[in-house]
C-alpha cells in the first residue's frame, strides 16, 4: 500500500504544481453523513498518507478553497449552508461528491429529511464512489478533478 500511496502522491504533486504552482486547497463539507467518509478523508492527513507533503491542504474556510469535497446526503437542514459554502468559494471551483450518500443519497435517499445527492443542489464535477471510499480512491478522484480543471482552463 505504501508504494501505491507514494506513486499516487507523486502524480498528484506533479499535477498540482503544473496547474497551480502552489498547493491545492480543499474545503470539506459534511452535509449529513454517518462520518465514515470523514474518517477516510481524515486518514489522508495521517502519517501513512500525509497528503500535505504532496501539496494538498484541507482548509477551514471556503474563501481559501479551490475544491469542495462534499460527503453525505444533502439533508434539508444543510442545503442552505452548502449553497453558502459554494457561493463563498472563489471561482473557478470544483466539486467532488464523495461516497454513495453524496452521489445518490445512499440508504438515506427516501428519508423525509434528505433532498438527495449533492448534484440535486450543486453542479458536481467528479463522483468518488464507495461506502466509504478508500484514501487512494479519494486521491484518484482529486486527480480526475485536476485533469478536468486543466481541460477547462484551456
């Protein structure tokens, strides 16, 4: 696993440097998840994955973010805060829907309290499937987003 993480990380660093010449800032938004996806996102910052060494930072403010990483089904109570976060993120911006719940509403989709997946509220650029997706899948999803960012900026 360590070699896989190193290889993905080096690729990620190269793409980030090519596009930004600096770090990529990510704002994570939990819109009503069970926290399994958050555990995997947090695993990206542990000693094994240590994504900061590859030029990827999780930031506290959407005003500093380049990319929004959204987990969980969008609950009715989180629809407005999600829109506020999206609107506060400077353009150009990318949105990642992470996990089954963020993609389709998951097992919560028929609940009265859930609107559905993130794409019911925001334009989603990349879907990262899984329940929860592994850290390597998150890194690959971010790389797909960077590839789309590059195509967009041409």
